[in-house]
């Protein structure tokens, strides 16, 4: 491991907005903030929004700046990427942001039933040969259902035709409720879309900037599973 990564990991351990539990949660030992994120960390009763696979945290931080009356938690296993968003949140004194370093496979070990209001999936790995590992596959949606409140939204933003098409298939197969769906986000946003949502959809992650520079078409959908 490079010296820069080691330095970042050491620095993050001192930050109060980053949580790094063991990689495999102990079923006999509950995560201290499970069911208590609002009261014990954020110190408010505002909605909680997760960005799963947050990478460098651009969306987590961008959303937090747009919505100071909501709480945002970026989740990823790559700590060296997460460092960037966590540091920006500290530098900008964003009290409505936290980062959780863990595998998304264990997401329901860190949040209680109905604790989460929305989930964002931004440029997730499309897993072309392992469909069960896609973050909109049935096995992951089952985990989200355990922590999402009734009516909670899942947002997907991707450049991948494979991931978007399989997500559409999951929506149809399981009868999820579509709120928005477009195969070309920046050329077919509904005219009646809320202006704030329209602005948020133009937040671009590091990967999105790379993809769009190469001419990739960005897809977006939001849907309800509970």
C-alpha cells in the first residue's frame, strides 16, 4: 500500500465524520449508531439519505449543500476515495454529512428498519458477468427494503446500458413504482421536474465526467420498492 494511502487512512481515523467498523460485522455486537444516527450523530430529526458506492463522495457532499435540512451518509469500501469527500465536508463545516466505510452487502447491519428515507446509486459497477452483484439486483433491493421507510426512493444514475436495462427488468418483474425514468438524462429531463431536483441531477461525479467526455449517454431513474 502506498504511503499516500496510509497517510490518508491515518488522518481519517481522527475525523468525526468517518466511521470504519470491522469489514465483517459481528452479529452479536450491534453497530452503536444503528437506529440512532439522527439522535446520536446528526443531533436532529431530519431525513437520512444514503449514497451507496459513493466513491469520492461528490454526490454525498453536493446533495448535502443543496439540502441542509437533510442528513447524508456516503457508503463505500474504498477509504482512499472517501477521504476526498470527507475532507471537503469538514473543510466546509457540513454538519449534515457522514461517511461509512463498509461493504454494501452489510448495509442493513448499520441501519434500522425505516431509518433511511432515500438511496442514491451513482455510477455503480454494472457487473456484466455477475448480475446478482448489481446494486439493483433482487438481493440488494431486499436489503434496502429492510432499512427504507415506506415510500422511500431509490435513485439510479448510470452510463451503463446493461445496468439500466436490468434495473428496468427488476422494476417490471417486482412491480416497483417508477417515479422518473429516462435513457438520456441531459436531453430529456421532464419540463415539470422540480428545479432543485433538476439542478441536483447535474452534479457530476469524477466517473461521470470521464464518461460524458467520451460521449457516454447518462441514464436516470427513481423508484419506490416499499
